């Protein structure tokens, strides 16, 4: 196993649990959830999770040292298979070493080569034997590029189906909502501090514009951590203190379940909006430099996952570039205004999310991935035995 992101650690641990029942043992690079599920960790790779070139450079020597450790394990222990989860910058090196050792390589939650950096598909062809696709259109894309691909679905929906919401929190806020507020809007500023710094001031401006028109509407700001709540509150002006804003920490799922619609930062949480049938408007921000580079490297009209899955715009999304944010703020405000003022618009998006969830958002991806891996390994061992028998 080679897993470098905390989210990958969660999904990999669930995959391990599904396969452990069939007598499979695991070792490799990963995180604490994998260790709890029984993986013999050779290195806690999630401690090296980084974002962006500037953060990667100081850790390059350590990354190569860990990759070299993989080569030694492949030579001395020779596992039956290598399973990679996301984290392509590092996992390409693990895949190359596994291929050199003649060990089959599976990629679960593969890099989104169809979105950007499509030239990397050559690496995928050279080093990866099986791709377990999580989005419905990926199977065709990878197959068209000469790769063995299987669509299993997204493990996020497995996590969501087993998640238990805080019933006390829900009951408390449903009671308040029924007695005072006609509508409630979730505001999600992001899960990383840098995202919060960029997105929250724009979201706050949208709240300022909408609140006077909708005096019966409350805005629930779902913060991942206490430091994010403190930062958001610090940016409130004296006049903002009268706005109907409630900050909630560590209750994102409960907030999404409670509200009528949402104003969110783009990300995987859009899948939860989809699964909970919560209409939303998406706002995201990139630097001018990144935007210039991305225009040359990407081939996307959307980055919101439900829109990509549906191959059409279900959740309106707006991009702010650099310091030129006002156009995106105004457009986003108008889209959220339509969700609040037009029942037909709200119902239309809710219906589209329901249909999309029924088709693509059902749990079972983890078990399907486990079954595919075990089935292909069995077929490979059977073929190897037959070849050996013929040679004898």
C-alpha cells in the first residue's frame, strides 16, 4: 500500500477491512487509520502530505528515501500486489519500482489525468496494470488511452452511508429553525487555512448583500477547525455583528443536512451536497499565476464533481481570479438569490441531485474495488500456474 493523503488513508483503511475478511495481509506506506485496520506501516506517509511545488521541494530527499525503501521491500518480501491511492507525484516512483520488480500495480482513486497533465497517461501505461475508477466517465477515458480500467464508484458514499450525525445538534437547530427562521443557508469556507483566507471574505460580502433582502434567513458557517472559526470571526466588521450568522465547528455534515441550500467552496464536499440533495452555489478562487498556468494545462469547463459526473451544470459555479473578485461575488450572489427566491429553481436543482445520487451516489464502491482486486489476482495466479504446468 502507498497512501499519502489523509482522505486516502480513510478510504484505504475501509478497503483493507473489506479485503481482510478474505485473508489478505497489508504493509506499506500510509496513515493512522490504515494502521488501526491492521496495516504494518513501514512509513507514515501521510505526515509528508504537501500541496504545491514550494512545499514539495524541501521534502524531496525524504520522498526519494522512502521510495527506495519500497524497492528493498519488493526485493525482500515480494508482495502479491501494490495498491496506490491518489498522491501521484510520489506514487509514480513506487509504481515504477513495483513494475521493475514484476509486481502487479493497482491504482485506486487515480489522478485526474483527464482534467490536467494528460501527458502523464504515458506513465500510467508504463507502470500501472489496473485502474479502479471512481467517476463514471473515467473508465472510458482511461480505456481510450490504452489502459485497463474498471468503474467501481466513489468510496466517499460508503463513508457517508456509515456516518452517524449528531442527533442532539440536529434536534436543537430544527427546533430553532421552525420557530424563527424560514430558511437557512450553509456557508462552507473550505477545509484548509489558505482556502478560508481567500474564500470567506467573498462569502461574507455575499451574506452582506443577501441578508437585507432575506431577513428571515440564517447563515450557518461550517468550520472544520476552531482556528478557522476564530479567523472568520476576526474578519467580521462591527456592522457585521448584526448579521444572522452562526458559526459551527466540526458539524459540516449536520449543517448540510439541516439547511435549505448552501454557498460552498469547491471540493469533495460537493459530493455530500449531492448525496444529501442540498442545492448549492459554488465559489472558488485561484491566483492569477495559477490561472494562467491552468488555462494551458487543463481541459475543463467545470471543477465541481456533481457537474462533472452529470456532464452539465447542476450547481452553478463561479471562479474568482487573483484580486479581481467582484464579478464572481456578484454572479454568485445572483445565483444564490435565485435559490432563495424561486421555489422552481430550488426544486429543479434538488431533483437533479436526487437523480444523480440514485444513479451514481450509492454505497458499495469499497466492496466492488476489493472484489475486483481479489478476482484479478486470482486470475493472475491461475494463469501463472497453468503456464508453469505447461512449461514443466
